[in-house]
């Protein structure tokens, strides 16, 4: 799922940009130039959305770009401040973030264990696939 949110890139007095996502509480980041600010904005967006993904929460509705006004940090704003969209493929981001596995003890009736073994079924893989389907994951 590709998600897009408006972001305000405030041109900072000391140089670079401060980036704020008005629709997502608490996300503020910065970069020394436009390219670094966009990279940091994508990472901040990914981190926020990843936490919502793991918690099973929905994602906030994005405001229309035309409705976003760069006012919140007015004291630090100078010419060059702009509003644009920053997007992220949350499914790809989740896959890139989580490479570790955890070991779980699962109890099965012995006949299911024997049937699975006789059919060369990988129970760990099957459980992963079932959980992904049940939880509507990537």
C-alpha cells in the first residue's frame, strides 16, 4: 500500500529545512538541503507508519495539499518554504525493517504433527503464512 501525506518544508534561517507532517502528530525532522530533508522526511514517515502498522491501527486520512498552510513554525521560516507530498510504500518499508525471527513454542496434537512430518510440511512457514493472512499483513 502506497501512502502519501502532505509535508511542510520550512526553509530554516540557519540553512537546510525543517520538515513537519501536519496530519501525523509529533513528526518533525530536518535536513541540511532539499535532498537530505526529503530522505529524512521519508524515514520519519516510515517510522511513524510502521508503528501504526505494528499496533494494528489505521492510518490517518491525509489532508488535501491545498489545505496545508506553513504557519506553525513561522518564527523560523524564510523564503523557500514549500508544501509538497511525501509518499511511502508501507508494505515494502515493513519488509525492509523486520529481518529478525523469534522462536515460539507451539503445541499441536501429535497426529497433526505426524501428518505434517509425513507430508514434509514446514509448520513454521505454514504458521507464518496463516498469520499474515489472518492479520492482513504483507
